[in-house]
């Protein structure tokens, strides 16, 4: 049963990411920096992807460690994207530390898809009944991880 649920979540998550990526692809260059409510188009997309990445992590602390690992890996391999120049502060600050390009954000969609597969896929190390029914891992979201995934999907759809 858990595999069926993970498959359904993964399918809905992939659909939401595909919608967001379609927005990235179709956004005219002249609108890349245009506001959507208060923030430029690219900023809204970056925000959505940062939280996909964050909430697919087991906890906020684990996400912080992941960002440090990525930063270390980038120090030796400059071909890796620099998606969080300020680490976790990128999510805490109102504005990102720099402007992100269409190619960078499309690469971030790919990174999120790979993480989605690791977390909700059929391989080892992914979610189990115990983890899905356990706490979200984020103290400000006081519901089970199963609900966290639905919340995360809705967040992407909202911004797409």
C-alpha cells in the first residue's frame, strides 16, 4: 500500500514540477524580471524550487547540511550549479542573494526531480509508512510527512 501512495504522490509532484518548468520555458525574456505580485517572475520560481528542495529533506537541519555538502562539492567542481550562494539564508531572507537565470532554474527543477525520486521512489532510503506518518521534520509545520508532501505539491501548484 505504501508503494501505491508514494507512486501517487510522485505522480502529482511530477505534474506540479512539470507545470512550473513549463512556466520557466514559456516565460518571455521581457517578463523574466517583471513582478508577480511583489517579486520578479524568476524570484517566485526560485522560491518555489527552494522549498521543494527543503521539504523533500528529512528536516530543516538535514537541508542545511545538504546545502553545505553542495557548497563543498562546488568548491572542487565549478560545473555544479551555485543555487544557494548564502546557504540556508537564501530561504530565510526576503530576497535571494543574486538573480537566477532560466537555465539555472531549469537545472534546479532537474535536481528537485532527482531528489523526489530518491524520497518517494522505489529505491532504498525513501519514505516508509513510519516516516510518512511521523512528524514533518519542520517545527513550523506541525503535521505528518505525508501531509508535508501534499502541502509541498500545493505550494508548487500555487506558484505555477
